[in-house]
């Protein structure tokens, strides 16, 4: 029987991303910021990429003050040349790249239904949500392979797995991001790339909080199997796991992380209330 490696008593346990370098997009806020913090905790050096200059500068400064190797990169992920250049800068500064978290995306308020959504909103959504991941992979994978391989986590969305009342461009294009993940897992798995996607439900990030004020998030919570609303840090823990060698047997998956919303039928809370009302009626009648 194989012996498990023993760590001497009192010795520090190396983090799960010890000596790894990670490139995180959308790192100034929400899920990307939480992911960056969790990766630093696990020992990674981080390149923090975001279009929000003051946000990434502040985060890089804070993490550096606490002893981390953290680079701020001002980047619009929908600009392929800038993506390519920023990878080169990150490798020059950090010496290597082992992990990509391709996370940046955004929606538009005029993304509603197929009749009303302007065609240019689709083009925008395609550039920002799909082509940003395509270029992140196209120009990032060679850097990972140069170091012998690595892990990639893509932030997709549960919104790509079902129909909804609005945000048709965002949702249907996130489905494409999840599919892209599977293709890359097949084409590059044996070369040493392990790629997976996280598919969050509602996460109370600064970005989502503006779109989901309390009455709306309370309505979502009714469809969860817990009252607790998901926080960016919850997603970050899954991202760190998928970015680490611990995830070596998980490949090309789209992992739902939505507080139980997707495992229930659509009528679940309504049905639960109807059953409770019926039982109360029977009890009263008895
Ligand atoms: N919050 C949710 O409920 C939820 C649910 C499902 C999926 N997601 C996905 O999670 C990811 C992160 O979202 P979040 O909720 O943390 O949002 P957020 O708005 O809090 O953070 C997004 C970050 O991306 C950056 N960004 C936006 N456009 C960019 C661009 N062109 N180039 C570089 N950076 C850019 C923003 O400046 C911001 O810092 C997105 O891919 C989003 O689609 C979020």
C-alpha cells in the first residue's frame, strides 16, 4: 500500500499553488478579486488584469504590502493585441505562467429578448464574453505549455444552461463559453492543459448587486436549497481547487455552483408552498 508523505511536525504546509504564477482577468472586483486573494493565500504569484485601472492598482498594492508577488495589468480583454502583450509582460515579470482564470465579462442593459435586443449588443456581448475567452486561451496556452502545462478556469454561467426572461445574448453566449471549455479540454488535455469552467448562479458581487437589489435576490434565494446568498469567495474556493493539481481528474467540466437552484424543478418553491397550504388545510379540517 502506498505511504502518504509525512510533513514534519511544526513545518509549514505549502499552499496548493505554491511556486505557481496565475493570470486572472476581471481581478479588480467580485469573483476575480476573490479568486486573486485565494490564489495568493495558496502561494501563487498573481497578474491582476482588469479594465479598471485604479481597482487593479489598489489590489496589487495591498497584496504586495502583505508579501505577495502581485502585478497590476490594465487590460481590456476584448482587445486581442492587448491580451497577447499583457501575457508577455506577465511572463517577463513573473518568470512563468501556470494558471489562467479567464473571468472578465459584462452585460449590457439593452440585452433583453431576441426581438428587442439591438444587433450591436450581440456583437458587443460576443466580443466581451466569447472572443475574450478565445483570445485568452489562444495566447495564454502556449505560455502554459512552455512551462510543461497548467490549469485553466473559465468563469461561465448557469445562465447558459437554461432559458430566462432577459439577457438572451449574455446567457446564450455563456453556453458557448462552456462548450469552448470542453473542446479545449479535448484538444489540449494530453499536452498538459487541464481546463474547467465554473457556472455560478447569482453571486453577490459588486457587479451583480446593482442588477439584483434585495427584493430580486430574495426571490432567487427562494429557489435555492439554503437562504444564504452566494458570495464571490464561495466561487473563489472552487476556482482555487480547479487551478490546483488536486483537480487533475476533473477535466473539461462545467461545474454548477448555485446554492442548489439547478437541482430543483422550476415549480419547486411554489409547489412546496402549495403542499404546506394543503397540509395546513387538512390539519385544520381534522
Ligand atoms: N455575479 C453573478 O451573479 C454571476 C453569475 C454567473 C456568472 N458570473 C460571471 O462571473 C464573472 C465575474 O463577474 P462578477 O460578478 O465578479 O462581476 P463584477 O462586475 O463584480 O467584476 C467584473 C470585473 O470585470 C472587469 N471587466 C469588465 N469588462 C472588462 C474588460 N473588457 N476587460 C477587463 N476587465 C473587465 C470589471 O472592471 C470588474 O472588475 C463574469 O464572467 C460573469 O459573467 C457572475
